C-alpha cells in the first residue's frame, strides 16, 4: 500500500483520491469506515502509480474528483456537489448533483453534459459568422469526446468538436473552428490548407503550439 495523507470533511459525501507532486491525498467524510477506505485504496494502486508516472513525465490531466477544480474556458472553477447540476460563472463554481449512490462515472457524465452545453453555446455564437467569412458550407455540427483530436470535418461538411475544448481559452477554440472550417475546402493538411488557415487565424502557429504543450491538461480523468 502506498503512503497517503487523510483529510476528513463534514461536507464531503464520497471518498476521493488525489495524487500531486507532494504526495497522495485521500479525502473522506466524517464517520467513513477506514477498513472500507483501505480496501478501496488497494484497488487504486495501479491508478496511483500511473498518476505518479504522469507527474514524473510532466504530463497532468484534470482530476476534478480529487482536486475539486475544473477548467472552463481557461479559467479554474471550483467543483462542488449539491442537489442539482449547474455552472455559476460569477462565482466560478461548477456544481454536480450527487447522492450517496453516485459513482464517479455518473458524476463525470453530468460534468461532460455541462461542458457540452457551455461549448455548444460558444460555438453557436461564433461559428455562423466564421463559416460565412470563410465561405464554408457547414451541414451539421456535433459534439463528442475525442481521445486524440480536437475536431473533425467530414467530406460531407459535417463538423464535430471535442467536448473537452470547453476547458480551453476561447482563443484556442476559435483556432479549432477556423481549422475545421478550412477542412471544408481542403481535407488534407497541405501547404494550401495552412495558407487558408493563416488568412483567418494569422497567429495559428501559437495556437498549435499551445495545444501541443497544454492540450493534455484539458483531459479529464475517468476515476
């Protein structure tokens, strides 16, 4: 068993685990059974080792269930648990509906739905104007969670954007929209494609580098 620091809280309803460069932290509600916590932690040993390896490699993904933090448009929001799910922008808080039976999987699904709504609203506010400027015949727009791309464009002009973009600064989301709209004209990443992107996003190289450096930080752990 790995070493860890235990923190008890009256507000917490579930047990959470966080791995940082300062060690492993376990968060639990008052009155939780330590035997059950130890048994649960035993099942998490492979995950803890993986997180420690990521830290050693300098690659960190979001672990909101442990850090109680989540990125929204490049800003860090506090993750809380309550009776309903919503995002409070003025307070920079994301609230997820939970109960004593809530699993990380169910909470993550609620979080992804909230992020999808945020991203959809932003895309809807910018994409029509961009598509008109670029004369890109968009047929449909969808959102989904990708593992290795931020967007896609089919030969039928159907665009799909990664829901995880909701955590990126809006400037970076704009770049992805221009990128996919350019694919409506040129599906390959040829020199002509990048010249077209540059017409509508002159500083596109900085955005490409941002995703290479920071893209992993937009991903959200599944447990």
